[in-house]
C-alpha cells in the first residue's frame, strides 16, 4: 500500500466543490480544508505507485478548480493508535 499526502490550491470560492469531488475518487481516503498556503489536503491510499500516478494525474488534477498541487509520498506511518494496538497485543 502506498500512502500519500497531496497539498492543493484551488480557485477562489471553490474549496467545498473541489473537496467534495476529490472525496468521491477511489483512493482518496480523506480531504481536509485547511488554512495557510494551501486550501485542501487530500490523504491518498492506493495499492502501488502506478495507481498513485494515475489517481493524481488522470483524476485529481482534472477536477475543475484545482490550480496547483504538491504530492508527498509517505515512507512510514507513525500513529499513536497503531503503536498502542501493537503494544497491547495479548494484554487484556
């Protein structure tokens, strides 16, 4: 599984429409509206790099209103939830 974070800028007044369109795409796990330099952050989870490339270039960037994107590929995931479940194995 390949996990990725995509930072997006969108046209003025289009944040909600773009976020909803992105959230409907297969492989897009979550979309957040954010403040700061970017308008949206999308969390992607796909089977391999080929699927990631297709999702970003063939689907996400064709959503009307997306003006810029930056894709970050995750090497490892660190999560309090994952660590707690790992250390609680066999403990009741």
